[in-house]
C-alpha cells in the first residue's frame, strides 16, 4: 500500500534526485533514503542509550566485582590444591 504525500524540496535537492534516480524514480529513492535514515538513527540512538546505561551503572558494577573478587580467588585456590 502506498500513500501520496505533498512535500517540498529545494531546487538543488530536486536536481540531485533527478541526477541520481531520474524523474520517474524519485519516490522510490526518497522511500529508500528515509527508511535507511530512520534505521541508522535508530541504531545510533540505541548505541547512545546503551553507553549511557553502562556509564550509569559503572560504579555499581565495579562495587559488585570488588565484592565478589575475594570469593572467586578463594574458590580458585581451593580448586588448584
């Protein structure tokens, strides 16, 4: 299913569209470009949120690792004897 939209572009943008896709393929090119842009923005947004989450929990993660480290060392010593 398709939906007709009325959009406006600068003259330079239309010239670029026509040069790359031709007048009969403008809609197809714009459709693919919008989908690609939205996917890339979504991935970038996810990477940003993951990085922010990692920074937000970094201190707690380090605290937990420090608390468990002596226990892991003790287990390793017992299994190596």
